[in-house]
C-alpha cells in the first residue's frame, strides 16, 4: 500500500500502527505473548514495505474491556490522521466483543484506515460492503 504524500506527487509507504493486547499479565511485557505479537507484527509490516507509525500495547487487559490505554492512544492517532493501516495478529486483540469490534472497524474505515489481522486472514477493505477473506 503506497499513499500520496499530502500536497506532493511523490508516494510514501503506508504508516502502520501495531496494536497488541494480551490478557495475561503473568509474564513481563517484553517476554511472552506481548513480545511475540510485537515481533510478528514488525516482521509483517517490514515485509510490506510499510513504516511503523507506533506500537500500542495493552498487556494484562481483557479483550472484553474497551477502556484500554493503548487502544485509546491508537484511536487518538487514527483520528489525528497519523495512521493508514492498523495491524494486529487477530481481531480478538482489538475486542472479544463482536459488536464492539464491528463498530470499531466501521469507525476506522470511516477515517480511511484499513485493519489487517494476520491470523484470521480477514482484512477490512471497504467495510460497508463487508469484511473480506484474503488468501495472503
């Protein structure tokens, strides 16, 4: 995904925000599930030629809670126009509540932001016309 730079005819790589959440607070933040997710997402973003805009982490917080510091900061960056694509290992990292997840995906799409979930192979593309299964 290459995007036009604002006011310029040149292209720039997509700005990717990594979002990581793990309900397990048993291990230190950069050891275990959080570290594994961050590493996997960095590798994927690099393979796409995108730049990492930021890493938003919510270790030790349930996916049923929607008031999370990392998610709040991510949404602020999205509303501020700093993000083109949000990358997660799977949609459950965003929310385990399907209604909340769909509402968030729709909100991000309205801002022109794509969500890529690596393990579920579902990427939000034109959410109003549906969430599409991909084969990559």
